[in-house]
C-alpha cells in the first residue's frame, strides 16, 4: 500500500522554503493516476493553488551554480559543464540521488518513482502493442540517444576522476532521464530570472553570457517540486505565473471537489505515451507524424535546402503530420486540404512529386521561397501536382495501415494485460482511425479528379465506405466531406487510357485495341505498363493528326497538344527513351497507321510526356486498403479542361 508520508513531507519542505499549498488542496493517491493534488472542497476562480520557490526548483542552472540557482555543494568540473545541457541535467540528478540525505533536494527526490523499466515506459512484454507504429521507431531512437549520452558522460567524468562516477549505472541514468521526460517543464518558467536575462543581448557583457546562451539555445528542462504532481487534462483552464522568486499554479475556473489538473497544452497521444506513460481516448489533438525522406538531389532535397537557408522550418518536430477529423484546427481551415494535412506536409509532398515542368513554374518557385498562400490563377501550374499529392498521401496511408494490420497484437483475441498495454492500444487504434479517414478522404479527392466516373465521387466514396465496413470511419469521412465542402483538388482533369482511345477515329481505335490485346496475351504486358503504352501511342498519333484539315481532334485535345508542345519541345535532347524491350511493342502498334510519319523521336516525346504528366491512383470502389498486389490502382494522365 502506498504511503503519503514522503509527499506530505515534500509539501512541508516546499512551504518552509517560501512555497504555498492552498488550504483546500491535499495530496491523494490512485493506482492509475499515482500521487496527485486533490481539492477537498470547491475553490473559487483566481485562487493560487500551488506555489514553488526558486530555491526548490531543479535544473541545469543549479549545476552551473548560476544565481539565484545554487548547486548546493555539487561542483561538476568546468570541462564537464562544457557538454550538452541534457547530459549535465541527467548526471546532476543522478548525483543528488546518490547523495541521499546529504542532498538539498532529498525531500523531493524521495517522492520520485524508483521502478523505471529500461524501455521507458514499456516493459518487454508491452512492446508488442506498439509494433508497426511510429512509437516503435521513436523508442529505439530514444534508447540509442540515451545510451550515447550516458556512455559519453561516464567517460568524461572518469577521465576527470569524479568521485562518484563508479555509481552512475545505466539503470540510474534511465531513472534520471525519465524524471525529466515525464515531469519537467520548459525554461520559459524561468524567464523572469537573472540567468534568462544574461542569456539575452542585455547580458552580453557578463562572463557567463556565452555559456547561458548555449544552454538556452540547446534547450533544457526544469523540475518544479509539488507543481509537477499535477496530471494533464485537455482544456483544463489553469494559469501559470512566473516571477523572480517563485512559480505558481492558479485556477481560471471554479474547481469542484476532486483532482486538481494541469494543462500541458495540445499534446497528442504519441507524445503523452512516450513521455508520461498515458493516453487520452478520443484525444482531439491526436495526429499521425509522417517521416518523409528526401533522396539526395531530389526536388524535395533541394526544397529543404532552400527552406532552411531562409529560416523556414518545414521538417521539424510535429511539422509533417495528418490531423484527426475532430482536431481543433479543422474548424478554421479554409478547405479539406488544410483541415486534415499540415501546410508543411502538403508543401513537402508537393516538392516530392513535382515533375520538371512544375518545378520550373513561377508558382512552384514562389512556394520554394516560402510564400505559402500564393495566387493560383493558372491551373496548369498546380492541378496535376495537387492530384499527385493526394495519390502519394493515399499510398503513404495505405502502407501504414497494412503494417498496423499485419502487426496487430489483438489477433487472435489478445487483450491488454496491464495499464501500459491499455494505453498503447488507445494510441494504436487512434493512429489507425486517423490513417483510415485520411486514406478514404484521399481516395475521394482522387475520384473527383478522374473524368471517367459515370457516377459522382460522392456516390463512389459511399460505396467504398460500405465495402470497407467500419461504421465509425464511414461516419467520420462522410461527415467531414459534408462539413468541409471546399476542396482545392480539381475535378475531371485526369483521364484513363481507356478514355484516350475514345478520342481516336473508329478504324484506329479498333486496330489499336486489337494490337494491345495481342501484345497483352503474347508478351505478358499488363496493368499500368499497358496503360503507359496506350497513352504513348495515343499522344503520338494525336500529335500527327493535329495539323490535318479537317481534324478529328476535339478542341480540348488541340488546346492540350498546344501546351504539350510548349512544355516538351520535340527537339529536347533530354527526352526519355523507352526501354529496348518496349520499343518493339511500340513499333508493332505503329503499324496500325503505316501511312503516318512515325519516328523514334516522336515516340520518345510521347513516352516522356506520359512519364512526367501521369499519376498512379486508386480506381477500385472495394474500399480495401490491404490489396498490396497493386490491384485497384491505375495510371491516369493529366488532361486539363481549359474551361
């Protein structure tokens, strides 16, 4: 049974050093919540609930002995203090733990949890519940980062012959890290203190200006005894007040009898689980983080270099993510794109999928220079790219859903065995729900862009949702589409290879169809490659016929060919050549119209256009996101409407 003795002694210690605890607030314990402050009677708004004096606060500034923060006798060598603030704070806390009763912070340290697993916050048996999620990789990365800091710190202090270096174990280090990760606050709570002032230009003449500036720039954490017992509750209305002497927590709304909560801000479940060991079911701030790797010298790699040179952070923590349909940002978003995907994610994928023509456009160049809300008066600059963004997002979501399905620990019939596993399941199902909604919304936008649909995109998405079978996802997706009617994705600008044939005369269409069937049967050319061949022959033939009078080409096709001639001059020596295996196939198709002036140059021109202006996207109405064989996907070619 847990005893309150250490925590009651902590309250006495804080108060004896100038702190405060409201008369109606006491410390309570719950198996799920741990130790927490509790209101024993209603408290009116505006009351000071808890207050911690600066003398009790714990941070790297204490290790530096930077007034008013004292090290209370622990004097690390200057060579060690030249290292990162993270290393210093962890080893400083370990030292206080080792000192025991001799440490100034002993009343506080006695209240800190001792049983910390190595894979914080997971025991080995818990890890299966995060398999296939972002958290699995984050945990491995975190573990490696901690190990590097620990080994370097021990080596430095060994070289400096620090007395207690032999007592710094890996288990003790993990304990120290966990205290900072789960309880600490940002240096903003110390913004009114002397070290914070010294770290600015005001303190540039001070001897410790450079050291303090580096600490604040690299970032450190602050432990606030007593106040760090409060648990997180979204939308809890509290007020943090900082001064030169203390830090206090005040309530902005009337408190009823029960837990006194804090508000950590908009935290998503991945952060909550990794740092604090808990999650919030139906968390309105939940998101899915996306890690986009930029191949060297790729458009995205180039874009990131330009953005960084201008001080634009588009790939930092939390920048690339998918929001859930209940996120607070959804209401203020102008359209479906901005409601569900962060601006940084859309801009990054735009660069990732951009073709050469789009990268040369004035619009793309403006966006590379950081202009996020530029005019889109010329649809030809962005329409294909917008469709390609959604196609790439659909692929990303689908791949993640497949991984989650394959690694699902609840199959067969496994249930969480402890609190950590229950929170991990909440996190996992939240990630799956966000990805499912995003995937089907991407499919909806892609269906709108296809010109071949004989039924509306709304009808097709409802068909997909019914086939998918998840009623909660179906409801979220359809409600979101109705609530956010505006979309930037163009309608009916992508057409299939089957539609291309409809623009040919009857004789050519029949001959081409027969030749394609023969090739498909004899050479095993199927799927998207067959569509690519169809598009190539269609473009080459259309280009040959555009100057004929009378022409059989529609006004839309003629206008499109005019743009293609401008975008891709036939004299361009960089045109992509089909593989040697495909050239005979194309030549056999060209025999359909032997009277035409076919040339390899013309075929290269058409093939290059298909390479640049096509997008692979889902076409199936099955709703299945697990058809990893590629079924339900087809090649579409950008075909602007000119209306």
